[in-house]
C-alpha cells in the first residue's frame, strides 16, 4: 500500500515502510510525520508482523524537516500532534514506543530528523554514499527529536558534541567508526541488507525477541538495576509461552523451531 507520503508493504512477518517523497528529498512535512507514525502503529498492533524496516525511496533518505511547517509547534513548545492510531516515530515516550525491532536503511542525504530516526531504531544500515549532518544549530535551534540524548549514549560525549555543536557533515565511514550504524554497504544494497536482517529476526521467537528488546530498553532508560529487578519475572512469562515449548521441542528433536 502506498499513501501520498509513505509506502507500506508486508511480507513474511516483516513490514517495509518507505519514505515516499523523493522529489523533495523526502523532507518531512507534517503529513509524512503523521503517516510514518500510523505505519509504525500498524506494526505494533498487528500480531502477524514481527519486525519492521524503514527505508526511503529515491536518492536520499531525508533532507530533514520542512521547518516552516514545524516552527509554529516549536514556538508553542510542542511537537506536531499525531493521530490516535499513530506511534511517535522518534520514540520519545515509552508508552508510545514500538515493541518490535526496527531496522533502518539510509542513503544519500540523512539530515536532522533522519539521524534521530536512526537513533530511535535498533539496527542501522548505511550505503557508502550516505552523508549525515545534524544542522539545527545553523538555524538557531537545537535537536528536539532525541539527538541530544541518544547520540551521546550511542557514540560517546566527544563524538556527539563534534556532530551536534558544529553541524559538520560526516560520512558513512565515520558513522560506522563511531557506532551510529552497524554496517556500510554498496549504494543500492542497503534495503536488501536491512530486509535480510529483518527476516532473520522474524524467524526467531516473537516472545523472546520482544522480551529481549524490552529488557535492553528498560536498562537504557532506567538503568541496570531496574532491568535486573524485572528480569526473572519476565522470564517466568516467557518460559510459560508456546514459543518456549516449541523452542524446547525443536532443541530435543534437533530441528529448526517453527514460531
């Protein structure tokens, strides 16, 4: 399915979500922001979907936000509102966060909100030609979609400040060196690689995948003590699931599990 701004295609438990405004370098107007949130909401609600892939049609992932559309909300101290069936694409609040893994593939320009979408995802693939920059300071503002919080967590204080305080462009090789992305591939291969990873995840136990993701996110958000405090109670729930029974039977029968 393709709407005006976002394409959505489900296959083998994976939902591929494509930014679809290539004539504008996939710049985020408010409609694209809403439609992406709705696609992520579908991914969360649909039990048949186990993993998502976010990518972009055209030469560029995104040239950033359409600032004139967003400024009135910023002046009021708010982010643009989202429909009730949408998730926050930037995952700024736990209650509005996707509970399934999201793999992201980027190419060309990946500016501002593009980097923050990377930081809100779980596994990141970049084409060799990707060019990144967090340029809000060049416009007299600062990032409010997560870069000031998560970039430090991901790549360390000095590396993050170099990006945030200069607005300088950096390469896919720089992103790989610092850990912002996990793989760099030839241009045109990034979506194929992201889909391959997503389908590997989708073949695993959904119970195990979601419990792993929840535990890791809790540790990042509230610290290791909070994660350890929940760990065995969550394991009790996992071990009682049909997935755990199938996993054990597959182990005993020396075959691949079928979740």
